[in-house]
C-alpha cells in the first residue's frame, strides 16, 4: 500500500528546500548553541574517571536555562551530559576504553590499587547505573556480559527457576589447559567444544568450568568485536583472557540458562581446594556406555565409574575423538534438528531426568544453538 502512496507534491517540493528543512528540524537550536559555555573537568578526579581512556574525560558544555517570555523568572544552568554518560554498554565509547584497560600497554601491574580497580572481574568498578539498551539480544545477553565481568549476583537467578538448569553442586568439571591446543579453527569449533563440555558436565552431575578462548587466534579476535560479541576480554596481567559468551537470543535463555563457571572465577577459588580433592584424567579415557549396559551413561573406558572427587580435570593426553577434539567421542549431531529424537539424544534425556534436572527444553535449545553454530 505504501508503493501507491506518492505523498504530497507540495511536501516533496518543500523537502527539497534545504533552508526550510533545517528550520523545521533545528528550530531555535542554533541561537541556543551560540550561548553554550565550556566547562572544564575537575582534574583532581582524574584518578577515578576513565583511567584507561583519559581523552574521554574532556570538557562538557553548559547552557543558561530560562523561562521563555518571563525575564523575571529565576535563571539556572543546564549541564549537557558528555557522550560517555549515555554510551551503550559494552558498545560505544566503553568498548575501546575497556580494550585499552586490558591491553598490556596500559601497564596495569605498575598502577596504584585505585587504578587497578578498573580491571574486572578481579575488582569491581563502582557503578551507579549501566545503559545496556544497545545490547540487542535481550535480557539473557545482558546477563551474560554482566556475568563475564563478575558483577552479576547469582541470587538473582533464583527468582526465575523455570529458566535455569543446574546440577546445584560444588563438584566441578575443569577443561585442562591442553584441551584447546588443537582442532579449533573457528568460533563454531569452540561452540561445538563448549556443547560437549556442558553436556558432559550435566551427565556427570558437575558444574563446568569454561576455558577461555585461545589468545592468538584470529577468529577469537573477531569474536570480541561488538558486531559479534561472542567473547569479551576480562582480567589484567597474568589473569587476562577472552571469555566465551553463549550464543545470544532475544528472549530465550539457550546456553545462558545452563549453569557454568568461567576459568577466571575458578582461579580465585582453586588455591583453597586441597590437592586431594582434585583428580586428573584424560578426556579420551571417558566413553559413552554401550546401550545394553545398565547404569550411568558416561563411564571410564574400562566401564568403571569416573572419579568422584570434588574437582575433575580433563586433559588432552592420550588423544581424543572425532575432528581432533579431545571430546569428539561425545556426539552432538542429534541436536541439529532441535529434538530429542536421535539415538544418543533419546538416551541423554532420561539420564538427565533421572539426575533430577528440570527445564530440559533449555538444554535442547542450548545444544541446538551450538551444534548448528556458523560463527
């Protein structure tokens, strides 16, 4: 119907008049702009404002505020907020600022404790309000970014238990540092690895510790760009890493609804875990139990039960499964159709139900999003 609407010829003629257009759009803004005054920042606050991107901490404008047509009314001054105050987080001016904060050139290690507080999640930046409307993937995408920065309170998840899947345990499944040294050529490869790791954690009744993305991979560099935002940089110095962000969706939780920890969070608690509570095994020493076997779906290659220690660390030693991945023996192709109908998926669902897990639609959606990833 809009194709037939050619509009008013008079309006079209006026729109071609640049002077008329500017007058309609600007009104009396131009005279008001001429009365603006520049306000220099209080440089005594330099140490607590945009420490890693000081060019953001520049002059702002102020304007007189009067009641039109009433010269006797009291006058006031209106401060025009700078760009960074309304910048979308983590886009806009914040994104390059955070990248500078985590860059080696910033010299984090030599700075004062006050300055080092900008390095999240080891520290918490004092924050009043964050504008995240620019993160156009709904509340779950925003929650994911806040979790990565360590400013999300886990207690908040308790208000929506129907959108959350967790083994509710302090038993952890950790991917060792050598698990990602081979077989990853793209973000979709990492997504497939994450899918297998999350699924294995649920089947073993453990909370997964998700490893960071490789530091030097070009695809990992692209993943942190705002247009993708599949990863984000956190930490400084020896703790600096790129953490994985689950595939976003505008309203459904997908993998954001499957409980896991980041490796940088695990580092904070690892020193308090006694060595006797940590077991190391090769990822390839696990297997899917034969369909004829009774009991657990995941066992050791000799049929034994995996170690029951509080922390189970998987290593790549001894090779792996398909595709060069140490977890390639764990199939995920059944979820490319987003159903529980494949031969392995039909075994996984009752195993998760027997473990007391609920909201398995979230697990299905998570596996589907990662198994079909094209990033």
